[in-house]
C-alpha cells in the first residue's frame, strides 16, 4: 500500500513504516500528523501512533537502529528496563522525519474515562467533584487518533478509537479554553481609550484569532494549536459558516496601513465577531452532547461565583460577574453586540 501526501509530491509505502515499528502483542498503527490532515509541507514530519498491549522496554529494541529513544517522561532512555514511549527516525532515502509513539490500550481507555469525567465535572454533574486537566501527550494522542488513518486499511479511523460522543465532549472542553477571553477584549477597549492605533490593531486581531479558534474547536477541530489556525480556517466548510471564515482571513492578514484605518479596524472586525458568536451559540444549541448555550452560561456563572466565594476582596466577585455579563451579552445574544459593549464603555470613538 502506498500513502500519498502533498498532492502526490511525497509517497511512503506501508512497509517503510512497518519496518520502523515494533508492536509488542496486539496493536493498531495510526498514521497521522499535518501531512495526513493536508496542511503540512515538504518539511513536515510523519506522526505514527501505535496502540498496543504494553510498551516496549529499551533493552528489547535498543539495537534496532532508531535515531532516538524517549521514555514516558520524554527523556532519553538510558537503562534497559525503561519503557519506550517514542522513537525518532528518518525513512531511508527520504528526508521525512518519522516519530513513532507507543500507547497501551489501557492508557487509551483511561483517557476516555478522563474525558468523560472532566466533561461531567465541567457540566456541573454532582457525581464528579474534581478533575485533572489533560497532559500535552494526551491531547496529542486524542488529536492524532481522531484525524489519523489506519495503516492496515489506509482509511480514516473515524470512531475506531474514540467515539463521536468523546469528540463532542473533548471539543466542548477545548472550546471553553478559548471561548471568551474577556480580558483580551478589555485590552481592545483600553487601546481604543488610549487612542494607541498600533495597539488597537494588535489587540483586536488577537481577540479575533481567539474567537476563530473557539469556533473551529467547538465545530470539530481537535487541534487548538494557534500556529495552525490559518490552515484550519481556510478549510472550514463554507456551507456551514458562509462568508465568516473568508471575512476573518481578510481581516487577520489584510491589515490597515493608515492612522485612520488602524483606529477604524475594530469596527470592521465587530460584525464578524458577532457572527462567530452566533455560530458558536447555534453549535451549542444543536449538539446532543454539549450543554446548550443557556446551560453553558449558567455553568460559567456558577463557576465564577464559586471561585470568588470566601474571597475577602469583593472586587474579585465583581470582575467575575463583569466577565459573565460580557459573555451573556455577546455569546448569548441577549443584550448587546461587541460594538455596543465598546460604545457603552468608551468615551472616545473612532468609528463611523
């Protein structure tokens, strides 16, 4: 079987990958990474994930010619008894860098349980009182196995490892990390009050990027890494998002060059921000797994007040409620738009 990437510019055979993989017992081989997603280039590496019964020990495979061995702590393996999490290689005769990570079936099941528990915790369900965040390795494992292909069949994995329900839960959890950034938007307000034209553009653009990432994470993208947001944004389905993604790309990369243009920049961005908020609201309300928009806002308010409880500084509670009011107004579409929020709090205005 031949795997083809970069519109046919790069080809790798199944056997070339198999030669660099060591499966102890049962195993499933997942080929993934930006090349598989169609957003990589000739310098991109290929990520291979092996889901197996147990991890190899360093002593078992140290003589297999790999360029590098890392243990589960991602430190270089030195002792024969250490377990190997990752090996690094180059495919012979090809500049492609190949990273192979090994995870056990048991670890995958524990990650599923962790996703479920964290979702129930964030959703305010009483049976879960605490939940640890995902590690970087777990985030990569979930993403790679969600977008990867099965080496045996060459087809997409879809629900073979993580179910659609797990993906919906994970997308909601990731979205919550990007879904408001009220404090960034307050910096937009501060820049406009100070009439700092360059800071106005910088902070408005930063806030727009965060909202774009919030939109595509809640819409199914499992990689929240900001450096990939232009590539993901270009691939968003126009049937679902209309002209929003095109408008966002233009606003992010066609920046104003005049003083008046820089001061007016937020007013060009605000309508797109409002459309993104409406799309996020619709996504929440249409999901059978995620909380509705109203439920998500109620959960946020409870969370903010819980954090402020017992704090002798009442200003903390006031700030949390201020953030909630902003989300309720903008995301909930209840009381005001982004522009209206600015106009309520801004004495100086550069907009039309």
